[in-house]
């Protein structure tokens, strides 16, 4: 019955996407999409490289069935059409020597706005903007030193730009770099010789998926991300604080923008399991329209591994052209792996069954270090006053 009710609820939410209409998107938001995508891709890569090895696969697309859900508002009026985003990503690594790993990362996004719906081939109408962004690179990790370095290129391919948008062309001149040592990491994107954005991360939370604690005070340490953005005018900084609030299942996150010191967004996310296969999120984001309480946009999202349903989500507002006022469905799949264990991106623990296996491994390791084995048939060593005896199991 519960499963049946769940699917009924999903059907109602998907149907609601057809009958709820959002505020219009602007040409300025679409033009800024390239920089937003490059920054988001590096942020996701940094999350995956927290362990420095293993693997990751991701694919998905946004589904908006109605041409009136996210219309485009230009100086010529409002135009019905479809905002879209398609994405895929992968990270693969292997050992090249004891405790040393080499890997490859590849992230791809295709997004924009088109006057007609499509699957693979846009219609390129007069007001269309279609852009793809690719980030690729190589990764080297030294497990003994707990350090990772990575570097690569970012390519922007502009398929079509309507006359209402700012001039934009293809570019192969973006590069990026990443460095991690323990809980500290830094990454940056560059255009030729000038930097475009940079992130400094301090992930203090202890996570068992990376060899940390399963529970205890160290799992409640905070995580910080400081983003630096080189704008055309004044440079800006965004500081984000993520905090485990309960058993690595309930998390709070808040962001502030500087130099103005203004609130940007906040979220409260609940994961039934710390592996982050499924999640529920309530969010709030400041739109910047300066109208008191109306300045805040409230919403949330439900992530069910293969589909994500959202309304006014701060993530979509920041990453999907300021989307607001309508339900958004994302059909997707993303899964990370490390040492044979599976988990969602950014998770603290592995999937439920594998977490139990990890606990048993940790118990075995602790027993071996103390001189005792969980296997009753194994040999035991007893030392006393310099005399050593071997006692074999039967």
C-alpha cells in the first residue's frame, strides 16, 4: 500500500508540472548560464574527488511538459518555449602503484532555451540559446599522503545564439585545477591568464565512507565552502556553511554573499539514510528584488534516486536560469563508488547493507590490532614476561 501511495503521489506531482506556470526567464539569466555551469561542474568534481579514487556516474535531464511553464521575457514581449538542461558525468580511477591512483573526469552539460520541445536536436528559433559545456581532466591521488591533484580544460560550445542575447562564441581557453590535502581542498577556473572563479573548502565532518567515524562528536564538525568570483564589475565572495544536525541524516546549510554581507540562501535537508540515495529538502533563497519578506523565495525538493521533483528550489533558482513558480521534474541517476561501496554524491556513509559490512570490517581491524581475532579457528599470540607462546586453534 505504501508503494502504491508513493507512485500515486508522484503521478499527482508530475501532473502538476503541466498546470503550474513559472515566472518568465530573462535573456540575462540565460547568457550567464555558461559561467554558472562551469562553476557548478567544478563544485561537483570537488565533491567526488573528496576520496581521490573510486568512481562516479551521472546522467539526467529536466522535464517541463508545457511551453508556458518557463516562458522567455525579452524586450519584444513574452515568448512561450522550453528551458532545458541535459547532463552526464563520469569519474574513473585505477591504481598505478601501491597506494597511488590515476583517474579521469568528464562532465558534460547542455542547456538553454528553445521555442519548441525536442529530445536531441533543437529547433533553433529566433529567440533560442543553446550551449554545451564540457569539463575534463586527469586526477592523481597518493593515499598514503592523503592528497589529490587534478587539472584539465573546460570547453564552451555555443550551438545557437539569438539576436536578443549578448555576443557569445565557442571557447577552448578555459582551464581548471584542483588540490586536496586531508580535509582541505582548493580549486579554480581560469580563462587564458585571468582567473574566473575559485573555491576553498574545509570539510571537517568525519565521514565513514572516507575512513572516518560512523558516529560521535567528530561527525558534527562543520563543512565550509568559500567561493570567489571574478565578475565584470566588482568581485564577490560566497561563504557556505553546511552542518550535520542529527546522525548525518539531517543537514542545515546557509550561504552569505560578500562584500555586502547579505543572506543568499538556506536549506534543511533530510536523508532517510546517510548514503543520500533519497532526500527531502526545504529551501529559501533571496531573489534580490528588495521588497521585504517578498524578497525570499520558499520551496523544496524530493529526490528519489531516479527522479527529482522540485518547486522553487534554491538549487534550481541558482542553476536553472532563476527558475521559480513552477514544478520541475528531473529524470536522473547518479551513484558514486569507493572500495566496492556505493553512495550518493556528498554522502557520509555507504548504502545501508554495505554500511553493515563496513562496520564488520572495522570490528575485524580493531580485533586484529588488539591481538584477538573474530575467527575462533585462528591462532592467538600471548606474551608475558618476555616469554612467547603460540596457541593454535582447533
